[in-house]
C-alpha cells in the first residue's frame, strides 16, 4: 500500500473525506490483514483523534489513494 492520504469513495459515512493511512497489521488469531487509518476531520461525538481499522480488502474497496501529503486544493 502507498503511504499518505486516501479519500473515501464508498460507504455509509465520510464519503469524500480524507483519511491518513497509519499502518498495516495482522490479527494475531485469524491472520487477517488490517489497515489502521485516521479520519482527518473532527466529529463532536469523538474524544480527540480516532484511530480506525478495516480489513485490507475492505479498505482498498472503499478508499482511493490521494497523495503523499496534503492535497493542493
């Protein structure tokens, strides 16, 4: 996977928003490959920064790589 920012293109919430790819990990019991990412927006219901995880295949279906850094626009 490319490091940097991803834009959500499918899903229930956050479509069109930017997310920072943090790391890949593997579930110690199932072996599933997971993506940890950070939404680059603030939601009043969150207490600070929120780290999220999805299985890699699901992440790759819902997110598209945007850039290594903040987009120019």
